[in-house]
C-alpha cells in the first residue's frame, strides 16, 4: 500500500533522486568516530545543527506564552518559568541552548579552520558559514532583550549605545535597532520581530546554502 | 505539444506535459574511492552513530537545564541607575575592548569598528588570505598562529571582563537580581506583589477639595494629578496612610523634609475652613478596594 503510494508519487514527481542523494552518499572513514576516535571533531557541525533544531522547537513553544509588550513580556516569562507545565524545561532549553549553539558553532569553526577545510574549492561554504555565525550572534543579541528584566534591558541599552557610537552609520543603526529615541516599547517589538521572523528566515536560507554546498562538494578529504 | 509524441529519436521522455523525466534509472552518487577505507552509507549506518553522539549531548544538556533553571531578574526599570549592565558571555570580549585607553572615548572607533572589523573580516576572508594548497595546520604557521593568538586574546578578554564584573559586585555588595529573586521565591516571599506597579487613581477630582488643592501651595510640589514629581512623593492613596487629623497636622508642622505649609497658605488667601476641607478631601484619596479592582 505504502509502496504503491510512493510509486504513484514517484512516477509523477521523480522524488527518488532527491532522497537517495541525501541518504546514499558515502561517509568516508576519516570523519567517522567509530573508526578513529579523534574524528569526533567532525561531529561539531552536526551538533550545531541539532542544537539549532532544539532552539527552533523550544522557541516555537515559547511563543505560545510569550507576549512582546513592555508590561506583559516579563510577566509572561515569569508565568512560563513558574506556572506552565514543563515551562522551566522549555525555557531552560532555549536559554542554555543559545549559549551551547555558540560554543558548538565556534568548535565547528575551529575544526574547519585547523583542518584547512575552507580552502579551494570550499571558500564559498566558509563565507556562508561565517554569515551563519553572525546571524547566530544577532539572534543571541535580540533574544537577550526579550525577558525584559533589568539585565536584558540594560545590556541592550548599552549595546545600542555602542552601536550608535559607530561613525557615520551609528545614528542609523541606533534608530533601526531602537525604533525610536529611547530603548522602550518599540525596541522590544522590533527585537521580537527580528528574533522570531527576520533572523531565522536569513538563518534558514544560509543553512540551506551551507548544506547544499557540502552535499555538492562532499566533505574535505583526509589530511 | 512536443511532449505528446514519443518518437524513438527523442532521448528524453517526460511524464505527461511536465518536466519530470520518465523512467530514468537513478544514478547513485559517486563513492569516495578517492579515500580508500571503511566508508559507509550516510543513512542509516552513519546517521545512527551520529544520533548516538546526539543522545549523549542531549542528556548532558538536559542535566544542565534541570540543575540550573534559566535566570530571571526583576522587571526592567529604566530609572534604575545602580544596575551594572552586562551583555551575554559571548559578547564580553568586545565589551571589554572598550574599557582600554586608545580603544575608548576619542579612539572608540578602534574598539567598535576597526578591531572587531579586522577580526571578523579576516576570519570571513580566510580562504582568500590563506590560499596555499597545504591544509595541515602545522604547515601553515602564519594562519594557525594568528588564529591561536586571536583565540587566546578572546579568552583572556572574556575572563578579565567576567572577573571585573564579579569584583564590582563584591565591592558594591550586590547580589545579582536573578539569584536574589530566585532565593526570595524559594523562601516563599511574594516578590510578584512588589513588582506589581499599581497606579492608584485620583478620587473626587470634581469636588471642591480639588479646587482648593489647585489654589494651594501643595500643587507646586505634588503636581496637578497628585502624582508627585522627582523626590516629592505622590499623594495618591494618601488616605490609606493618614487620617484627616494627621493630614492637618502635617500641613501645620511639616513632615520629613517637607516644611509646614499651613500659615503660608493662609497668607496666600486660603481660609482655615478651606484647608480643613482640603485635608478631608485628601483623606478620601484611597486605593480602590481589592474586590472592586478584581471585579473590573
């Protein structure tokens, strides 16, 4: 039955090559920790993606309760933390995951750097990876404000002040981030939109590029 | 339509009028014969191993989450001038940069743009700066040592910044808010009650008491809506704190830093009766009853 359904779809859309390409490619020995324990360094990229998936899922559940306005943001986070069933776990995953994803990404970057894997023909994938790094830092910066406690508020205020001191572009960056002349209600909704829509959108596009390129080029050979 | 007729000359046959090729046998991607050894298929062989690593990481991660609930301080208060601002840990190295002379004040552009720009710019353009064929790090001394040096610098700056913060907390005798609040909650204190900013409305603004208030010297400090200003406290809800007689006494003798106002108001043309009416009116300034508030 399932096979018939699959064949029916495959006949029309020719889907076999798509998943066979993902599934059937060979993984070389030198990146397989089962054969060489030191190859665990090749796991960092996959783990970064794994934590990113956890971030997306926990973030989706957080938005079920979170309210991005200055009177309720804090209260909704407090409610989530102390009243909602498993809220403390879901928020914990998102809070600690934000740090862990930076750590994993940094380790992945170091692995790629020290194995020289960014060299021709993989230059573009390295550049896309760096863009992912910056988008992740942006997600960290915008997400930090959302609980709207003093730590969040003053870190963002100082962050925006630092950005505003940049010559020429400073005032524009300040207005863009702040959405007005003070760090306040507009800033919160803006950071929420950036954190939940704009930056994840950019992240997905970059990740797709990252994965398509690695699939096309294959992993770099042994040293 | 060209697709309707399948002549033998045609090499590519499509499904109906679509662009999907018909009956093409799948050609598997080339294997890694360039790397002889124990290569294996991605699905399921390798992915299952990868998931095992993922499970170990997930267990460690969940243990961390359960051991350390995520922090939450007190609600943001823009007027709080004592709070020490700190970014998340992975921004600390850039934050610390701005605390050095020649990287701050007149030279702040070095700390905000030039050094971080060089760092991230060089990292992004690494493949175009390090173009040699050699991949082993010990055969690329310049690239590797620059990376190690930057890494050491980032770690050093982060540690110094964190140490400085801890020291600042210590000398100012500050317990970080998220720790304080968690402790209070654990001790069963009702922190949320204090966080609640209840705005008490003015009572009886159309009464004669308010007209007298507007004519009196009270207005200049406690403001036209009784909301107070700067260091002058609000009079909203004052009836919960003082009785009419106590208010008369405060007007006659002052309280705290507030000087006596009774006589100066008399000289300014208000009568004793009017001031007594004002005190009676102020005594009616009470917060709405709990029931009324919750019924709203």
